[in-house]
C-alpha cells in the first residue's frame, strides 16, 4: 500500500508527525507539489492525501492504481469527485476538525476591530506612550460589545460556537441559515434583515454556486454605517471590489478577513489597501490542536477504508 501526501507542509510544518499515517503502508510526503507534478509523484499511489493541490479529471486518468483520494480539509472542491466516482475511486474529507479554532479566530478578529490591541501594542513599542503627555490614550475609538448585535450567516458548528462565545460577552445573536435551526442562542432573520440589524456580521457559511459574492454592493448597502464585517469562511462569498469601495468611502466601519478570493492574493487585490481592513493569511484553522485532529481523523478514514467501511465519503 503506497500513500502519497502531495502538500504536507500546511498541515504539518514540522511540529507534528505522520507516524500514524505511515503505519498503513509506504508513505511518501512532499511538502509542496505543483499540479503538473502529481501524475509523476503519485503514479504508484494507492492513496493520495491532498490539502489544496488539485486532483482533476486528467490527473485521475493518469493514476490507474489509485483507490482513495483523501482531502486533509473539509472543503473538497480541489478534487473532481465525478471523475473519481467514474473510476471507482473514493473521495473522503475531514469534517468538523476546526470548529473551536475557527470560532476563536472569528472572535479574535471581532476584538481586534473593537479594541485594536495590535495597533496599540505597536504604538507602545514605537515609544508613543513614553512620549505621551497623558497617562492613557487611544489611537482609535474603542467599542464595548455588551448589548451589540452579532449577525451570523451560516449556523453550523462553527457559527454556533462563535455565537456561544459572543453570547458570553453579552452580545445579542441573530442568524441566517438556509434551514432555520431551533436553538436557544440566536433568533432567525432573513439575510436582508440580518444585514440591516447587525452591528457585526460574521460569515460561517459554505461557498455554493448560489451564494458566490452575495456580500455585494446591495447587501453592504443595507448595513449600518457603524457596522463591521468578519469573514472566516470563504473569500468568494464577498465581492471584493464592492467591499473595498464601501470601506474606502466610509459606508461601513471596517472589516476583518481571514480569507480572500484568491490565495495567496494578487498584489492588486483592492482589499489589501482598503481602509479599516484587517487581513490574516487564512490561518483560522491552523492551531496545532486542529491540525492534529486532521491527522487523527485522516488516519481513521484510511483505517475505515481498508476495512471496507469507508467514512466521510463525499462522492
């Protein structure tokens, strides 16, 4: 049994190990792989583990020994699942590994928008406090969250966990989900009402054909001028040009994003230079604990596959 990991670095940059995966067969780990390198590197593979390296139809047709494509993430759009199924190749993913980590990051972005800890820490490091004539200062208005409205779009595991943390800080939670969910945390709203009522909006929905760039000029136009947008879901949910214009024109107060439409972003992405826009490099999922869960769940998926009881199959 030969197992090839095409891009192991993002999940395991060296602080974890692949021993549990290696116990299933002959393991080869590449830190990074270009798409056109996959056929040669994986030509003898029974199992491929990929995180973001595309496995398309053409690649699949060049890998006659392949039996399982395992995505070391929840989203599996990098794999042509239809082509895989036609060749009787299973595709599995890793669900729910990052619930706590992503929710924590969403709240960290929320707090950075309101408390600007990073900005003030840099200010002190640059000597501004030492030079100040006052014993205390703020470089930007600080906002108390108690009583503010948080609108959550997408009320799955991560959305609910984000709601729990925000609720503990005294925020009122409203939510939109394609299917309303009975709960004690939040009140359901349609998208338009949620955007209009919220002081903060946090996106936690999957990317689908019908919601790409749904955060556009129209929806942003419904928001309060004092409102903020947070996105730890998928960058393609937002029309980046429309959001950048809204930020630069002061139409909304700010945004904090962990994801962009193309990653790494191009130099001309308008959000990179937009006013009051905080961007982190898609690392909400990247805690050591979450990455270890990816490896553990992947190992379990492989074991189930070898026992002819496949788990987390997506095709």
